């Protein structure tokens, strides 16, 4: 996109955010809802931290290496609502947007992804809304991750409210791949884009093999007798 076009687009987005959030009431409601998503994100993060602490004692290694949390920006929320033809109201946003609160769990090994996801889903205050297994069934570009949309209740001073959070699980290598691939999406005029996409696809396949082999090596090491 040319710089001028980008500026115009930015101005349009700002205008639309102002329309979406017109009036003090809407801004206050929007802020309160975002605060609720933050609380839900914290709930899920704490659950995962607790599982990591418990499982690291049992297994003498951490099931996940890093956990990243983010709240989608108003611009990205608006862009996704437009793209998916969701009416521009706060009610429609709450009803249709599943990834305002997002958590990314980065594991060393693929089997830890499934173990953590199962442990999280087994908790009685968690409801599974949707599951997309892009590890078993990768995207055509090679993207691999396990995505869960879960609902968790948050307890505020005057209400209990179920909130949706998107949890993405992937390995360190899959995360490395996704970050680089994500950069490509934001470049409109990229030279030899097709050959880069092919190369990325090839790397995704290599990463899947590498993840599998590293897991096998770990299993052999774990299976060996202690000295
Ligand atoms: P952000 O800021 O990363 O969260 P959508 O395709 O988004 O309209 P849906 O059902 O939400 O619809 O998509 P999906 O397949 O569950 O994927 C949602 C998120 O997964 C994306 O969020 C990315 O974070 C990640 N993702 C999915 N596919 C790819 C991919 O091919 N490459 C990379 N790098 N990441 C991917 P957002 O909304 O893009 O933004």
C-alpha cells in the first residue's frame, strides 16, 4: 500500500472506530467489556501456569516454554468485524468475536500441546466452544497450531459472566515459522512471493519432521535407566 493510501485508510479506520464507539456510554461499555476479556485471559493464563508448575514436578521439564497474552486492538477488532460482515455494534462484537482475548502457549514438544489442552479442557469451569487442529490438518500454506476457543466464567463485584478466550498452542519451531510467515502478510509488494510461499511451505514440513524427531529423542532419553 502507498504511504498516502495507508494514511487515508488509517483516517477511515479512526472515523469508523468513532462511529462504532459514538457517545460516552458506548466508550465506557467498550472499556468495561475489554476489562472483562482481560480478566478472562488472566483466568486462563493462571490455569495454564498452575498446570505447568504441577506437571514440571512430575516430568522434570516444563510442558510449555513461554506463554503470551494479548488483547486485540480496537482497529483489529473493527477490521475483522468488517471482513466477516458482523454488524458494527458492541452486542454483535461480544456475540461473534471469539479472539478478542488471545493466549499463545509455546511448547517444546507436540505431545505436550495435546496434554496441556486436554488438562485445560478437563476443568469443570471450562467449556469448549470450538477446536481447530491445524497440527493434524495443517493449513494449505503449512501453518500448524492447535486452536481452542474456550469459555470461562469471570466473577466481578456484581456479576458472573462467561467469557470467550482463544488459546493457540504451538511448538517453538512452529512459532518461529508463524512469526516469519506473518511478516509476509503485511508486505503487499513482495518480489518472488510465490517462491517464498513455496519455501515457507517446505520449511513447515521440515519443522513438523524435526518436532517429531526431537520428541522421539526425548522419549528415548526419558526411557533410559538412571545411572
Ligand atoms: P492475531 O492478531 O494474530 O490474533 P479468520 O481467518 O481470522 O477470519 P478465524 O476462524 O478466527 O478466522 O481464524 P483461525 O484459523 O482460527 O486463525 C486465527 C489466528 O490464528 C490468526 O489471528 C493468527 O494469529 C493465527 N493464524 C491462522 N492462520 C495463520 C497462518 O496461516 N499464518 C500465521 N502466521 N498465523 C495464522 P489473526 O486474526 O490473523 O490475528
